[in-house]
């Protein structure tokens, strides 16, 4: 028994029971214990208030932290939505601009009525600085099928010369631009009885964004600013396609007068091109016969 009374757990249990009794009695109105602990309560109240304030501050800080995280997440979501809307708007504007360009290009068909005109988007450009070769998304299945010995003129939306088709497959066309060293086309000054010249690509001039004009008649006075168009000679290119303007003329050798030309088209900025294929004579005759038959029937 004595050992039980001196046990640590027994003492703790008795102490807890005494405290419970004191607290219970303290809640009884008029209890002497309540009067005895009143001074202690006065001292403890500020401590309790301080602890409560600290708790409130910690709670407020915690709420502010989580509220801030939620607001930040909401802002990020809104920014993402705004970016998506801006992207969609940009795409719509680009699509509208491209539509207007393609619509403008209809005058190519009106100007060159003896040619079928096929629109194509640029797929890729060669890695060299001036994009001497480009690839477009029109091929044999679209009506662009290059036969041996043929050459189809390629123009931009402004009807300026871009180059010529040199290869086609089922879905693509490979285009040699007028800046390439292998490119040559017969041209003339765009005026009545304008002088004939040859426009070709040149390795040295290409770095300056220029082409070379040769085969200039010594009796011809060529000046900077003269407009050069295709001559139609040779039958590979239709007559009258704008090529560019004369940049400078070199008369130092009367037997080999040369000039430089600034092309109208900027290959690096092209998005769409138009391939011009001559309408076959027999097809034209068939169309004409069909039209005559229809008129007679009417």
C-alpha cells in the first residue's frame, strides 16, 4: 500500500483529480475558489489576449498566404487566356491579310488569259542567304505537272517575277528563283519598242540582292530606274511580267555593256506564289468550238 501511495503515476492521477474538482467548484457562483483565482485571472488575461492575438495574426498570415497563391494562380490563368486570345487574333489577322492577297491575285488570270494560274503556299526555302531555290505546295495532283523541256513562270501576288518551276512531284513544286546563277530570262525595257536584254542571276550580285543584265545593244541608252519586264521571246515566259528596275549601268566596255537590276519580288518575304501554265492550243480550240456550238444553239 505504501508503495502504491508513493508511485509516480498515483501522484499524477490524484493531482489531476484534485484539479478537476477545483475547476468544477470554481464554476459554482459564489464559490470561494472562484474568488481566490480572480487575481490570477487578472494577471493571465493579458497573456491570454496576447496568445490569442498571436494566433489570430498567424491565422491571418496563413489566410493571406493561401489567398495570395490563389490570386497568383488566377492571374497566371488569365494571362494564359489573354495570350491565347492574342494568338488567335493574330492568326485571324494573318488569315485575313492572306485572303486579301489571294483575292488580289485574281487579276493575274485576267491579265494572262491564255494561262492557267495555280496558287501555292511556300513550304521551304534553301539555306543560302538569298533563297535561290524554294518549294511550294502545288504538284501534279493539283494540275502542276512539269513535262520535259517545259518551264513555268512563277510570280508573286503583285504579278512580279519570282522564277520558274524546275521540278514537280505529286504534291510539291521546286522553284528556281531569278537570283540563282542558273536562271536566265529574256527581258525588255517596258516602253514602246523597248530594248531587249537578258536577265540572269549572278553569284557576286546575289549577295547585294541584285541580278545581272547583259546582251545590251551598244546603241541603246539604258538608265537607272528603267523598268524591266519579260519580253516573251522563246515562249517560256509570257510577255509583260514585271521583273525589276535598273540599278546601274556599266558602259566601260562598249562591246560588253552590263547593268544591274533590283528585282521587285522579295523571296524572303513570300508566303504565296502563282504558277502560270500555258493553256494548250488544242484545249483552247476545243473551248472555242464548244463556245461556238453553244452560241449557234442559242
